């Protein structure tokens, strides 16, 4: 299962931390095109985040055309 890296004491907004964590994991090869991301509900419960925060992160554009798709489980799709 995918492990998101959040820093509780970091002043960066949580939605941006989510985006940064996913981008770093794409760059490191931890996540690849077609991999499942945690659902909005899973991520919000696991990290004690508001659903709106996770939804905002998943709506943010990502490099190389990768983005969150669908309900339930997220999928990375696009140009990798």
C-alpha cells in the first residue's frame, strides 16, 4: 500500500504536502502510470485530514500529465 509522506510541523499547507509527496514518489519511481493512490476517504482517515484537503490535492495538476482519476481508488494516468 502507498505511504504518503506528510510533515505535521511543516507550515506548508497539507494539500500541497500531499502533491509534493506524490510528485517525489513519481520522480523516485515509487509510483508509476496506472498505480493506485489511496482513495480520498482512506487518505483523510489515515492522516486525520479533512476530505476537502485531500480532494483539493487530487485536483492539483501534476507534472507529465499525471492526475487523479475517478472515485474510490485514485489512478495515475498520463505521460509516463
